[in-house]
C-alpha cells in the first residue's frame, strides 16, 4: 500500500522520512519502464537534515552540479537547482517502506533506500 502524504502533514515529518540515501531503481513514463534517462541505473540521491540533497549520477560532475537545496510543501518536493532531470522540478512524494516515488507530469522515478 502506498502512502501519500496528506496536505496537512508537516514538512518536518516528510523531511525526516526522506533523510538518507536513495538509489534510482526504475523510471516510468505513461506506466511503462523507460531507459531514456542517461545513467539512471547509477543515480543516487542523499537527503540531509539541513535541507540539502546531493546527487550522484555515477560519473564525474562539477561540484556545484551535485548539491542543492530542496523544499517540501504539503506532498510536493521541489529541488532548488539540481542537475539534469531534477532541475527546478516539482515532484509529488509517495513513500512505502523502503520505496520512494517521485511523480511529476512527465514520469515517475522509483527509488529504493540504501542501508
């Protein structure tokens, strides 16, 4: 069963749920798995308590392209200047145990929590 954060849920609770590292497992577009995002099998996001997130795309990147701030309002997560597909994008958040779904109007990104 997927858990969608209700609009009244505090950003603090959602932020705590996101903390830690998440590895991109699948990318879906229109319900179908797609492989068009480069290096998706190597992408890892790590959320920190200070409101920042790092992105590891599995390849060397410029330092300013690998760390960003993020904000959570209701069930919406926004990356404030992140690399590639994450740049300025808003995602609805769904968390089910060790699975994180980031959903926008184009695709769904499915992450698994790294232990």
